[in-house]
C-alpha cells in the first residue's frame, strides 16, 4: 500500500453522495415512518450535491415513485440496510484519484441486536462497479468509528475498535492492539490517532466517535458534552472531553475544542436503548450541514448556532428524525460521500 493515500475531511468538495432506499423489515411497525424521514434526508442532501441512491431490485418502483428529482440517480444494488456510512467503503484519494478503503465490515461485530447479513459486504462490489481500486485494512472497523481532519489526524474509540467482536487477535493488551491498528492506519495517511474511551454499552456500535465528535476545520472540533441535569453522568464521556482538551493533532497543535450539550431527556420522543439523539452525527454536504433536531428547542437552537459558527459558509439544515434515531443512527450514518478527484 502507498503512503500517499489521503482520507479527505468531510468539508472538502464531494463529487456525490451514496445513500440507500432499503429500510429493512427489522423496523417493524415503524417502516413507514422511517421511510418518510429517510425521504426527507435524501431530498435535502440532493439540494446540495448529487445523490446516488442504492436500491434493492424489488424496491426500484417504490423508489422511483418518491419523485426525488434529477439530482437523485437510482442504482439497483444488493443492499438491505440504510446505514451507508459503515456498510460502504471509505472513499479516499491516492495520487488524487479515488480509491475504496475496505474496513472489513462485519455487521458491527455481529451483535445480537444486529446480526451480520449478506448485504453487509458491499465494499469490493461497489468499488468494482465504480472501476476504482480497493485497499483493505488489516483490522475490522466501520467508518463511523473514526473522524478525521483530512490532514492526518483521526479520533476513534477504544470501546469500538478494541471490542472482542472486532479485533480480538491483535495482541494481548489494549496497547498492543492500539499499536497494531495505528501502524495499519499509517497506510491510509493517518499520522496521529487519538484514542477516546467511547462507550462499550452503546447499542450495536459499541461507541462510535461520529456520534459525539465532529471536526470542523484542521485543529478544531465540536464534541458533545454531558448534560449537567443528568443524575448519572457518563464518566467516560467526561474523560473523553477532558482528553480532547489536552491532546495535539498531527501538526502538534493543541485542539480547539468547543462543547455542545445534547437534547434533554424530557423532550425526547423515544427512550429505548438504541435511541441516538446526536446533533454532531451530521452530514457536511457541499454548501450545508444536515443533522437532526429533537424537540428541545433551547438545545436545538444552541446546536444550530454552534454549527453555524463552525461552518459559516454553509446552511444549517436540521430535520426531525426520531424514528431513524431510534434505530441507533443519524444523518451521518445514512450517507457516504465520494470526494472530488484532485485536479491534474
């Protein structure tokens, strides 16, 4: 593998965005509500950049009847889930040309809450369809487990990448496993890996970094803090926020960290374990940041102000996504950008 691979920051220009119209039957009685919310996300992303919508053959007619418009291209594909952030490869650039990084996705460790399925192994197939090379990592991960500044710094979590259902054989100790993963990340242009504790109790993902950390510029990030009204605060989150205030990026610069607060429990529509009301799990599209709002008007507005300050040249679009969030994800989880190739 070449060391000139670059994983761009998400605010860098996109050629298009992959999404999927494939709401699995596991959603049960909420299928219609999830589709309604998904349609709004797809339509909103398409206002700012082309969307290539992956659709299983039996749902092609249904997808066409959504009347998404000319900026949404419907593509038949053997996809059976909507979480494109993790199921698809990460699209990066090598010598300015796109490649696909295969993180060996295994269904988030194939946990009892979400067993691995045939439609999870799309990295090689999609890369082949696009006619771009695939580069495989030597460890198991998901793109949502890592956030990058596009300049060689990655933030990830121990709770996810060191979980026994992903990478049990990289060494006897956490440090050995971390060192092995860091060495492999060097092949993808990562020179500094910042390890947060994460949240091993988080349903399905075991604590993805993209649920509470968002780079907004090199050296600058937003992090979701702890609600001061919580009776039992998340001590791992408190530790992670404190750590981010003390570490440096690949350029040896201290990180500029701004904290936002989550929506308060009393305003949330759902309370199940998988519900993920995350402001920072948003998609940085060409010209917009698209994320969720959750009915806590004070916190929703505060998050909007923080995002607008961080991305002053982009519109902030906040959508009501309660049913999608009940499945454990947000707008970022639904999307996967293709970076624009570098000019010759």
